[in-house]
C-alpha cells in the first residue's frame, strides 16, 4: 500500500494498475481507522468502549474480508461497486430494524409505567444489554451483507428461483408485439 506518495497512487489509478486486492486493502484500512477514531471519546465506561471497539473492528475485518473472498470466488468483478451499494442497503435495513426494536422498547416502558410497574436496571446492566444488542445487530448486518454478496456472485441477485431476471415488460404481462 502507498501511504503518503499520492502521485504514485494517482499514476497506478490512471494506468489502471491498481489491483482489486490493493483496493480491498485501502478499503479495509480506511474502515479500521474510521472505526477506531469513532471510539476516541465517548461517555460510556472504558470497558464498554473497548468491547464496542473490539466488536466493531473484529466484525469489519472479518466481514469485509469474507465479502472480498465471496466476490473472488464468484465472478471476481466490481467488488467496490458491490460493497458500497450492498453495505448501504444492508445498513438501511438494520437502521429500520433498530428503530422498530427501539420503538417497541419505548412502548413497552410506557405501558409498564402506566401499569405502575418499574424496572430499574443498574448502569452496568444497561451497558451489558447495550453491548449484547450491538453485537446482535452487527451480526445481523453482516449476515445481510454476506448473503447479498453470495446471491450476487451466484448470479441470483434477482430473488427469482433459478436466478432468472424478469424484464419489466414480463413483470406486468406485456408481450413483445402486442398492444395493451
């Protein structure tokens, strides 16, 4: 990897000589640095920060490598394009799921409060539950991402059995040569 000599990197890019493996190394290194920087300051206890950081780094290193391996084992094309687009959609799915779970928790607390039931958790137990939830949501995210990579690389990105892709005309029943 080229760390500081940007002209050298520009030359490789211009000449089309930057390999997928090197692109992958840049991606993984960038994600590790961004993740580590995200945990530099926080209000959580130090142990919780370290556990979150280790889960994040472990998941990123394992998940990004696994997605690269899946792509190499498939048609070995367009890794970054696939990674960027699939991570976005997988992330959106997790965000919606987390919001739904959070909504259920808030509604449950409101109902329990209206019934006069109070559940007081220690700050330590709250942190433990947060770490466990983070671990589960991270696992779900990478499950979605890696499953998508497998489908794309098997030629079955359509969701249709056998991987056949329906054209929009077939989807709505229009046959070539006929008029609606």
